[in-house]
C-alpha cells in the first residue's frame, strides 16, 4: 500500500500527535508499505535533515514540508499555510492508495482535497479534544469551543472512516452525532524499546540517589495539561517523603509556573533562597527528549508516573511508562480510564483533590514486595494489549477494507475531472466551516441580554 498522511504537527515537534504519526509510519514501512507524510516546516529542519520542499521530499524521513508560521501565538506549534497545488506534484509521483488525515483543519482540509481529486478513501484520526485548545487562538472566547466541536464533527462526517484512539472518544463522537463509521485504534507502544531503559544510568547522570523514590512526568508543559494541579499534588507528596525526587521531561510555556508551584509547596514559609536550593536538589528537569531511547531511559528511572491531564484522547505516555515498568497515578478522564486500572496497574482517581493525588502516590510508594510484583505483571499485560504492532495491523486492515470498497480508480484522470472533484470538495469544506460559524453566532446571540 501507498499511504499518505496529513498532519499539522510532526517531528521535531514533541507531542502525542507527532509521535503517533511517526510511530505508525515507521511500523507500516517495516511491514513493506510506503508512507509519505505531509507536515509543516519547523525551524531547524534544514540543520537536521537538509533542505526539502513539496517538490523535493525529505529522503531521510519521507516527509513533504509545507510553509508554516513558527511559534504560533507564543506556543511551540508551527501552523501550516496550505498553498493550493503545492503538494500535488509530490502526490502524483507517490501515487497514494489511501489518505489519512490527523487534523480537521489546515492540512486536514488539504487531505480532503487530495482524496476527492484522486477519488481515494479518507481516514481521519480524532486525536484531540480541540475545544480544550482554543486558548491558542487570539481572542479566545467560550463560543470558540462550540465552533471547534462543530468543525471537528462536520469534518468526521466528510470522511470515509474515523479512528477514535479510545472507547471514551468513540462514545463522545457518537454523542456528538458523528455518522461516519468509527473504529477504536490506540496509537500503541513499542514494547521492546520502552522495556529496555537504563534506570541507573539516568539517575547517575542527573544526581538522583540510587534508592530515591522518583515521581516522573513526561509531556508538553502547557496549560491544557493541568500542571498547576500536578505540581501541587506532587509537592505535597514530596513534603511527606523527604527522600523522594521528581524527574520531569518536556518543554513548554508552563515550565516556569510548574517549577514555581512545586517549589512553593516543597518549602512552606522558607525564604526564596532556601526554596530554590530545595527545588534544585529534588527536581530534575531533563528538557526535550527527541530520541525514543532517551525517553525509555527516563521512564525506566521512575518509580511512578504522575498524570493529571483531562484533555487527552488516549493514554500514550501512560502505556509507554507502563512498558518501562512504572505504575501510573492519574485522574479519571477520556483516554486514561481505558489504560489505568485502579490498584491493578496504578491508581485511577475520580473527583480527586491534591491531597487525594498525593495519597495515591504514597500508596504506590508503600507497596510491599508481593503487591509490587503483582503490579509489575499487570503493567506488562497492559503493555502487550497496547502493542503498536497490533494497533498498526488493525489500521492496515481498515485501510484495506476501504480500498476494496472504493473499487477501481482511474489514476490517469484528466485535469478537468480532478478540478471538478476538488471544487465539489471545496464546497463541502466551506459548508462545514459556515455551519460551525453559524451555530457559534446563534449561540452567542441567544446568550446576549
């Protein structure tokens, strides 16, 4: 199969969607399929892999880069600027059998146009609760959340199949009136990579005592990840466990607020100098980890993985941590409850405050040897259930079914035929946008005095 994926985030950006696309692409290629990724340009791409463009794909990672606005609205995202016709020549050479979109806007619209013009099936993975990310849009107002939901639902209904990363998200999409068939396929975890991390090596490099109990967290350090709550809860646990340390991986706008919050909790009433010393001694920030090997090593150094986000669609970092042998303490939310089983492979907390979360961390820390061994067995079983080889195989089965249903496609269709198809799809795209905006304006006017 020739598979083309359109995504608004991709390596070197570090985030769930970027890693999901890269992980699936790699596994598909290992199974003999060709994969092309259409993604935004990021600053530093040339230094990493040499200059490339739509007409000259990056041979190193099979990516076609499109122009993008860097660091959109102060974030670490690059926003692609789809240019009509820019990617067409690369697609003509690649000759895709199926189109897979990973966002419902920007390059997601380009995926719609590409699939329509070539009469190819279109799959969309609903990775994100988009209404939780409207703070990245200038002038964010509550009505934007409704628009984000309506746009995503309308986009789903323009596709041939939708992938939900978890049962929670499938249920949510059905409640929101998505009519397109929905398949539940998580991203999955590369068990062999994450089960072979260097625990002691990481601890030695970062000055963490060999016998310290280490609370860890990996992810984008951004407001939607509920990091203020997480810092407060971890700080409370660390106050009661003086020999505990925290290992933090990731970058983002919430790094300094996280450090400040954790430091304030760690040292109540202490002078700023003492708080800074205590924070530097017990918080180990390893920055951005682009290598899976480095990431596996960091997970292996943890005794528990702490996770407070309620905006996820799947528990990707949770399964990675579990594959490395770290139980998880997390808040009950979509994408989390499918992975974490309370008191089996971690703690799943409902309606929890900071004290409850800290108590759950303490529960993990106080496990006896027999309970710890039972949890290790459960962690390994969860990892096998979410193996990326298994989930990638399910994705390919979905692709094959859609390709078989679509029948014969005339790859030599003329320019006029393609133009008609693109125009028809363009009308659908703008109809979807218009509907979302109309619903938003309607709700705004109804809420006005």
